[in-house]
């Protein structure tokens, strides 16, 4: 008789246990935690660095940096003076809730208002694993093309915020082939409540709205703290 082992079921079950622990810990400390998901090269790290600089006097931020190899991005973020924990998955294409639980145990939780999780560059796997975060933020760059929401629907459907990065490239003729209207319309068909911010991490365009959203959300979470 052939006996099968449900590996996926066991992995998801273990992940769910840590996810609940993470969620409870975040609620205990009244911390906003955002899981940033995107393709490689979309500009997540550049977005984080500019966001940290914009909000340095308003919000206390920590970062959990996920990469398959190296600490290049983690070092860039750490250089801003932000509490940063580096996770290298050594081949795994997404972070797990257990990784986040260990990372949070090393962060000064009592001194933070917001934790960013920069997930592995991948639009498929990371969206399937709940890390216990408050919300998911998906980043789409204009250099990738406008068809990503249609091609990777689950990621956009589960997100709370969509950051359309590298909008500065739209102003340069014959640089990128990106229909902003098409991309955002496809994303909204999947998720009517999606909040969308067109931004440029290079120029800072659009960051005022994005940063104000972060300030308002964190204030709402720890109101009366």
C-alpha cells in the first residue's frame, strides 16, 4: 500500500502557528507590520531607505530584510541607523513566519511603531505564506510592464497597498512600455479596496501620500499608548 506524506500541509500548519504568535506579539506592542512583496529589482530597498529618511522624526521603524544570499540590502538599510535584522534563506524563495518570529525576538519591539518585512524578490511564493503581518504591500515598477496584476492575481488580491514605483521613467520617451491605467485597473478588479500610490524612490515623487498613510495607520494602532 502506498502511503503519502502531505509536506505542504505540515509546512503550512507550522507556519500558521508562528504566524499567530507574530500577530499576537504585534498587537501586544501595537506595532504596524508591513510585508513588502515584489519581483526582483522593483526597488523595495530604495523605497524603504527613502521612507525611513522621510519619517525619521515621526515614526520609529525596524526592518526585517530577507534575501536568498548576501547582506547587501540589509547593510544599506542598517546604514540609515535603523534597527535591521538580516535573514538569508539559502535558496528558499520566500520568508516563513518562523523566520519573522526569531527576527522580532531580536528587535527592540518596545521602541518601534512600524516594522517593514522586505520579502524575497518573487511575486508568487511570498503571498501564499502569512507571516502574521498587519498587511501586505505589493510593489510594481514601471520597468516590469503593466501585465503583472493580471499574471500574478493572488499577490495583488491579498495586498492592502500597491506602490507603483519608478514613475519617473514614464516621463522619458521610449524608455518603458507601461500603461498605468491598465495596470491599476487590473489590480482594482482583483481588489476593490486596494490603496494605490504612484511613487518614485529616485525623485521622491508621491512619497508624501505614502508616508502620510503610514503615519495615520500607526497613529490609529497605538492611539492611547
